[in-house]
């Protein structure tokens, strides 16, 4: 199940705006997350509008997880530059192979 914050962000983006923590706050008093404050110029989403973002929210959270995992597995920028230099000198594909492996080990979906 997608987080409320993810679904709210998607709703905000669908209304041509971006998340602004000064315009919306979420809270959980022990019985689930809810919108505590809302000061955007457009209407606060209803429960059914929020629910309609469940699938898109799950997709966004999955993609975010994949991208975060890739980020931790990519070689450092310094190592990547070194690989590219030596690939150019030696006509090898070390850099491309390393990047392709991270991408194939962590597909977007």
C-alpha cells in the first residue's frame, strides 16, 4: 500500500504544483495518517481522490526504491571516470559493463 505522502504528492503534481511543507502537513494520531493542514489554492483531496492514486503511488515508490538501490551500487564518480579513461586508452568496455550490470540487477519494472 502506497504511503499517504506519496499519494498526496501525486495529487499535488496533478494540480500543477509541487510539494511544499508549509502548505500541507500530515499527521498520525495512532489510527492512521491524515492531512492535518492544507493551504494550497486548490481543494484538499477527498478520501476517494487519495485512494485513486494507490496504483500510481505503488509504482512511484517501487521506482524510487530501485533508483535508490542503483545509487548505492554504482561505482563512485571518480571510479567511473577512471574506468572511462582506461576504456578509452585500452579500447575496453569496463565502464559500460559495470553500469549495465547495476541496471540489469535493479530493473525499473
